[in-house]
């Protein structure tokens, strides 16, 4: 019922797909507490499609990019911001925007502190930022049919 109310308030395809997936996962008995299910639905309602896409990317940056056909240079070191701007060319030079996305995801407990501009090893540049709650969120809104 709550998912229907959220769906009525949006026209954004990404959000409607996540709501559909949440309902399917709940019906299939995915192991997520009722209170977490309600939190997830509220977050889908509150967040923009950019937040949701960025969260999915931040969970597994290299896998996300490679699934989209992105070829990464052989970096020896750098910051996660280099990977972000390489993956999302529309974010090149948009540091304030993607920093804000990261700060808002962090404030909601979905990612750890967004250290996008620190110099790291090549492996660190592709690190996951999602918290345990962030991974639970992503699991609950993933398409259970595509996973099968």
C-alpha cells in the first residue's frame, strides 16, 4: 500500500522500477525487516534518480562501469573522483553536484563518508562506499527476476 502511494507521486521510470522490485521482493519473502522495507520505500520517494544511480555505482564502481561497457585506464593512483568522472562523463567538472549526492547518501546512512578527492592506490579508487544498510537497500530494490 505504501509503495502504491509513492508510485502515484512519481513519473520517474527509475523510481517506478525500484518500487515494483520492492513489492516483488516483499512478495517473494526476501529477508528484510518490515521497518527497513518502509525506510526503503521512503528513500525511493525522497531520492532523485541521480541519487539512486550513484548509489548503485558506489556499491561496486568497477563492476558498474564494466557492465556499461566502460574501459578504464590503468591508473597507478588517483582519487575516486577520477573514476566517477570517467564513468559518468556528464559529471566531468561537476564536483559540487556529485559531492552533494554523496553527502546526501551519507546522511541517510547508505554510504560511508564520501572521500572522493583523496589520492589512493588504483584499488582504492574503485572501493565500495556502501554501508550494510546501503547494500540492504540495493538488494531490496533489485529486480528479482533479472537475478534469477
